[in-house]
C-alpha cells in the first residue's frame, strides 16, 4: 500500500525535522557552505518530504535504507511528480546523508546508486511550414513619414535580418554559426559563404567544420545585405571582417540576433515566440517530412550521432498523426464521449 504524498511548504513540520542532525545540517549549509537562502529553503523542503515518508513508515533517520528510498520515489512518481523534480529531491536527500556519513552518524548513504525515473525528452519546438514561410517571406517596410536617415537605417536592418532568417531556416545553422560568419574566408575565420558555390562553411559544435548548401533566396538576401552592409561601417570598425554587424561596426552578438528575430516574428504576425533554434528545428523537421532522408538531414545539421537527428522523426510522426486524425474517415482515434 502506498503512502500519501509528503507535506508541501506551509504544512506543519514532521517530528523528524526537530532531530539534531537536521538542525546541524541546515546550519552547515547556511553558515559553512553559505548557500543562498532560497537553496537552503529547498534543501529543508526536501528533508521535510522524506521526514513525512519516514514517519508514516515508522522509521528514524538511522533506519532508512535504499529500498525505502526507492519506494518513496515510486510514490512520488505515482503522484505525477516529474522525473526532473524527483531527481532534484534525490539530490537534496543525497547531500544530507553524505553529511551524516562524514560526521560519523551513519556508515552508508542509502541514496547512493538510487536514480530518479527518466524524464521524457521534450520534443523540439518547430514552426509549421506555413508559419516558417510567412516569416521567411516577410518584408519590413517603412510605415508613415520617415526621415531619409531613418529610412536608410530601416532598409539596412531589413537586409541584415532577412539574411539571418534565411540562414537559420534555409540552411539550419546554429545561432553561433551565423554570428561567427565572416565576409571572406581566412585562416582565422570561423565560417564564410561561397556565393558562387551556394555553400556556407561553418565551425560547428566540437570545433568541427562542415559545409551546408544555401538556396537561391539566401544568395539573393546575401547580395542585398552586402550591398548596404558597409553603410554604417567606419574605417576603424572593431570587426570589419564580420558578415553580420551591429550599428557600431561590432560583430552582431547572439543576444542581439535573438532579440531581432523575436521582433521580426512578431511583426510578421506569428503568434508564437520564435527563437533561433526553433528555425533550425523547423529546417530539420520540414526537410525530413519532404525527403525522409534521415542520414542526409544528419549531415546537414552536423550531428555526430544519428540518435540526435532521430528526434525529428517523432516530430514528423506527430505531423502525420494529426493529418490522419483530421482527414481519414476511419481514424476516430480519439475517444468520444
């Protein structure tokens, strides 16, 4: 028979929380380790949860063993606590018993070797095809009366941001790979674009170089950006070699790219908050839906292991499942009242 869930914050402390070990341990984390107040509170709540379980099982701290810990994990899992949440609680318990062992109160840590249930890996968020095309086709044109300098600045930003979207969605580049691109290849360049070969050369994770194709729309966007790029580039610009520049002539940062993309998606009328990696996910998902070539998508993304790419097959299956549920007259896979 399973026990009831442990008391949460605000409930009365169980008797075991008044044990001198607990008080000494909390003093240890507060005053010796000097952990933040919030962290100390979380540690105390973790111990409170275990104390409730122990009292219900008529156990003292000395009598808690590994099989008790596993039973309590099963209880929390049964009551819908997430695997990640259980892992955090286990970490708090493990720290307390490790301290008890160091102080000579216990001979063994009952939490050692005990693991939380595996948390399901969340699917990467991706735009659907219509949303992605809506964002890629968006053109930010001036509205209302603007001065000539403001109009030129808007055109400059539009050309730069349009190319960023093309590379993120059209070629599936990572944000670091995009901001690391230079105008020309060189010994120190992390990446560059060969316009004639329609190929982007980038330095990916693990300092691994790879090449990925670009489309005609990306080449057009590249030419449009290079045509206006030098407009705000001063002679003493800090990063004249960078393909993507801020208005001060410095290399565009990942944070600035993130903010510009979020603003552009909002202007394009998308209702979801868009971030750069979402466009990479969209690139992979849409390519896999169209081609079914998992190995090819792996190469284009620069994944070392095929298992990393296989997550997109789950996205593809979800897409197909929705089509089946909505379109096939014999589907009726959802329970009806």
